[in-house]
């Protein structure tokens, strides 16, 4: 499972804040994602949707929870990702307590809940902990390898001659260490 480590160098202009995550939770920051369905569209019936009650339902009360309509899912092998998650997406904290009752705790943990907009980076330099191919070296191109993971293997990737059609998401700035940590240059077209 990929995750971001504390070293990050990116510009806020290279962060997309238009999508919520759709898929199995929890999902960790550092996961590569692609749009679900038709992605973000201007002809939708609004950019938010009702997600249901926040907690228990009581007669003559309304406590609806709103969420973001456009969604992203984890990128698979050969997909063209649109970004890398900068926050975890989860419903519970490390003790199993629901984050919907503690938004401050969610902010401290740098995570969002399902239905909330999740920030995604499209460019930058990041220290990533994840699964890389054995023998990966500095300068190797990086691609999605299923379940939002990174790989330097070109097997099954879309390596078309058109730069805007391939699945390359960046390159290694150094070989992964014994713990699987590597400095990556993320550059999604």
C-alpha cells in the first residue's frame, strides 16, 4: 500500500480539488487515481449530492450529509491517472472511532471521509513509501501498477507515441532504499 512520507515539494496550483474518492476504504495518500465514469461534467444536476443522514434518524429532524458528485477511483495498470492523493480517505481513526463526529481529528490526521473532496497532486517531488520493482534505478519512468501503486515496469502500460495518451506518471529521482522509500518526480500530463 503506497503512502506519502513527510518530504513534499509541490505548488498549490498543481493540486486538483474537484473529486471525491469512490472505492474500498481506507485508501492511503500516495495512491494514484483516475476519473470514474465521465469524470467532472458541467451538465450534471449539481456538483454535490446527498449522502444520507449523519448519524441516527429522528422524527421531524433533518441531518443530511452532502458530498461531492464527481468521483475518482484507484488507477490500474495501463490507466492514465489524473493525480495522486495527498490525504487518506477513511471513516474511522486509528482507534475505530468515527471521524464524522470529530472533523478536527480528521484534519489532524490529514484525511477526508467518503464523499468529501480529496486533494490530488498532479506535479511535484514526493518521498513515497510503496512497492517498486527490484532493480529500479534513478531516472526510471514510473507507471501505475494496479490498486493505485507505482511501478517502473513497462509491462502492460500504455506507451503510445502521443505523450498525452500514455500512462507514465513521473520518474524515480533515486533508487528505492531497503524500506521501499523512494524520491519520485510526479508529472502527470
